[in-house]
C-alpha cells in the first residue's frame, strides 16, 4: 500500500481545549501537518455549530480520513486497591476515540508524558509518548513516521476501493442504459414492422375485392 497521500488527507484531532494544553496540542498539530495532513474537525477548535456537540463530533469524525488523539492529563485518579495515583484524560477523548474505532478510522495517539490513557486505546493502536519537546519528537521520529505512513496507506487503499466500486456502479448503470435503449429500439422496430405487415395485408385484401 502507498505511504504518500493520493489527495489531501484530513485528520480529526481529539484533544483538550484548555489553555494550559494549547502549546502541547499545537506541537502535535505541527507534527501532523509535516506529513501533509490537515488537522480538522475538533469541536470548539476547528469546528462549531448550533447543535449537540456529540452530533458534530460524529459528523466530523465521519468526514475525516484519520483520527489523531492528543491525550493530556485532565483528572487525578487513585487506584482503590493499590493506592497508586495517576492522571487520566478527559472523558470526551474516550468518546471520540470510540466513535473513530466504530467507523474504522485509522487512529494515531500521542500521549503527554505522565498521562494514563486507560485500557481502550493501547488495545487499538500503539501510542507515542512525548513531553512536548522537539528533542523527544526527534528521538521517536521513526516510530511517528511509521504510524503516519501506515495510516496514509490505509486511507489510500480505502479510497481506491471506493473509486473502483463507484466506477463499477457507473459501468453497470451505463450498460443498463445501453441495454434499455437496445430493447426499446428493438420494440419499436417490431411494432413498426408489424404495422407495415398489417398495411400490406389490407392492401392485398382490397385488390382481391
């Protein structure tokens, strides 16, 4: 499968909208753009409409080619059994990730160091942990590149399948149109010949009289 986009690719960015996370989110978006992919669809960041936000999320994820999850800490959590404290992500990150998975969208996950992403995302895709620095991004660039190349190849493959299906439907429709035209022409010819035969019979009958 190809690792270069056949046409512009859009990535729905699932991220925090809090001011304190802005620099980290922008850092990840710059990485996304470096692969020729345009961040898109984030409700409250790139998209807004006077409708239920979850409806807009679903619509924008459906329109996106890829979903990029930017996991930053939101809640302090304590394991009641081990008493270990960690920092979990916003519940909306989980909701958007679930929508993306249900729609079979390629998912790329960036996790800010020290953030617990839960159990779902690690079972869906390999994630990249970054602290927001250029140095750490460079150290993990091969992994980042591999994840984006794979996602783009999936997008290109899916697009070809859709194009081939549409082409086949167009060919089938054209064939049906030609067949319908041929049947119509044959019907007209039969009717026309039938009328001629009837006229000839009438003329012969008149002559005999």
